[in-house]
C-alpha cells in the first residue's frame, strides 16, 4: 500500500515537466545571468524568489522551483541543506520520465 505522500508525489511528477513550459535551456540560462546566479548553483532558489516576489507574489516559489526542476530534470534536488553530492545522487536515481 502506498503512502499518501508517495501518491501525491507521483501525481506531481507526472505534471512537473510542463511546469516550466515555454522555457528553454537558453531562456533559463539568460534568466540566471539576469539575477546573477544559475539554477544549478546553491542559493538560486532564494535569490529567484526574492527577485520574482513583487511580480508573482506567492507563485514565485513555484516558478523558481519549476526552473530548478527543469534544470535538474527532477524534483529530487529539493531539501534543505542537501550537499551537491546528495543532490546528484537523488536526481540520478529519480529523473522525470518522458
């Protein structure tokens, strides 16, 4: 029997690849340069949310997460204080399915 969190995660993952719809590698890179930090760098999420909060309000967190999701091709980068090694292992183990 699956736990509720697993079911919700599966539903989210099935929708996640379209969360950053319209964004290309080039546009994500350009955005990263604009805010001064790239999506695969530590601190991107916080800087992105601060930058977009005035434009998007509460949706800024989802927007910034979707850019990182797109960069990593997974949601498993998420988690406070994960090391780069932990992120790499988790993302490799749990990529989006296409």
